[in-house]
C-alpha cells in the first residue's frame, strides 16, 4: 500500500507538471512536506505514534494482564458465550482507535476463549468487526479527525455536520456491528467458522496446517517478573482517554463540541492517557524513567507503518483536488449512471480499492475527492455519498488479507491469518449484501 499511494502522488504531480516525471517527483516531495507542516495533519500523525506508546505502556506495567485476572476472579465470564459477549462489548466501548481496540480486546479475551474452548478464529472475527465499524460510527477519534480533514480539504463548508449526517447511512459499519453482536450473543457460527468452532470444542486449538502469527508481546513488552498485575493500570488511562476526547472537542470549539478540532482533541486525549500511564507506573514504582522512555519508544516505533499510510493518504487527497479529479469523474458518472445505482457503485468501487490496498484510510483519500463533487454537481446532499465511500472502505478493509486491522486481529487473537480471513468472509458478504440494498434504496429515495 505504501508503494501504491506513493506512486499515485508521484503520477498525480507528474500530470500536473506537464508529464515531466522528474518535476513530478520534486512536486510529490514538496507536497508531502506541505502535508506534514499542516497543524491538523501533524496532530493526526503524532497521535498514531502516541497510541503505540500507550499500547506498550499498559502492557508493560501489568495493566492488561491485571484486567484479565480481575475478570476471571470476579467470575463475570464463566462460559464461552460470555467470553464472546465480553470481546464484542470491549470492541464497542473502546472506540478511540481501531488497533488499540483490537489489541486490548484480543489480549483480554484470548485466555478466556482458550479456557472455554471458543475458537481463536471467532475471537479474531469479533474484534475485527468491532474495531473499524465502531471507530467510524463514533468518530470522536483519529478516524473522525482524518475524515474531517479530507472533507475540509475538499471545500465542504460544514464537514462535522456532513460526517454526523453520514453515520446513520453507514450501512456496512452498522450491519457488521449488529451481525457480530448476534453472532456473539446467539453463538451463530456459519460456514468455515462452524468447522473451526467444532475443532476447538474437540480440543484442537489450530488446524494442522495453521501457523499462528507472532504473539502480541512482540509489539508490546510483557510486564517484568514480579510486577503486580493491577487492572487500574489499564482501565484508568483508557477511561481518561475516552473522557478527554469530548472535553477536548468542547475546549477547542470554544464551547461548541461540534466545532472542535478533531485532530487536536484526539492528540490531547491520548497524550493525557500516556501521562496517566507514566504517573501510575512511577507512583507504584513499577518502571523507572529510563524503562518508561524505552517502552514508549518501542510502542511508538511499532506503528510507524500506520503513520506513513496516514501521511501518504492525506497527501494523495490533496493531489486529487489539485488535479480536479473529482470534478472530472462527476462529469462522466453523473450523467451516465442512474442515481439508484450510483451509491451502490461508489460503495463497491471503494470496497475494491480498500480490498486491493488493505487501507480504508487510503481509500477515503482516493474516493472522497471523487464522491463529494459528484454530489455537489448533481445538487444532492453530500452525506449519503460520504457514507457510501466510508462504508465501502470499511467493507473492503474488513475482507482484505493485507489490511492492518485484519492482520492485527490475527495477531491479537494468536490465530492463523488466512484462517481468520477465510472464516470471516461469509459474515463480510452478508453485511456487504445488506449494504448494497441499503444504498440502492437510498439512491432511489434521492431520485424521487
């Protein structure tokens, strides 16, 4: 995905600068520098590194393992069904960032799934289906900040209102979340998932051919021997992070939460959580300053790839605006595709791009500059077109074996990656089919 996004930026500037590839390369570098120097973009990229530090800290200070032990001691989970419900609920509650959702829910739930013989493939599906869908439906996080940044770049006058209006129309995110909930509460296993569950119930953790991905401890250092395992060391930083987001939105918006800066607020929230994790670790003498610094840098470094995707995706969005790509596509598609088919088409195209690149954010950067001008050219509300792109991006990302969220879900659940993708596909297809129908009906309604 890095090479694809970078090539898109280079080719875009090459076209803008008279098809001169050398000038195009210089323009691509200059455009990327401009992206970095923008305050909002820099905040989102800094957030990515900071969330990596937080993930490592709450593991190293015994917070994650302490929470697992606490849940087991309280006997809140004493069978496979409750373990699945816990994994689903954790995914819904922790909506700040998709990968932290996956890592926290996976780390907490995996021992319980193994104990009660629920397949790791089912865990991977549940945490994957409640990460990106929840983050896009509750956009007080980096997802919201990023999308608002792209919409503002495209000249949308009220990006917050448009994003909020798109939420109830984000059919794939809603369908995926509901389907995962039904699967957890009712223990619905379909297709390959049913076979995986039967294998686990018979005492086999993996198929003979399966190879589990590396343990999540490679991304975050485990607590040193002798460190007390206290759930407060994970719960308090995450609670503070969640609460600080709306507070920061309120402050940066001068009393209007909807006018707040999403990029600044999400950075403040995570920095505050990191500060709380440091204070807890120092106050309990779990880690010294040198250890805290090393753990934080290790966690930040683990998410360098994600930060690079963000940088390239935002830069590509700016290039497509400079080229007028959206206006061009709007002129072609607007008069040739019937409106009831237009939204499903945007959904499927976005899904195809996300599947091929493994990046929903990259897809948003590519497709939103095309979808927004189509809506404005046709004189239609922007929100349904934004929803179709966001839904399609989540759909393709959810199905893609090269998506970072899909990979981290396999990692956090310690399951075979291809088995995770294979067992998840039937659920993805069901939710995708419902989404196509939803967008077709929305398009028909708009055409009236």
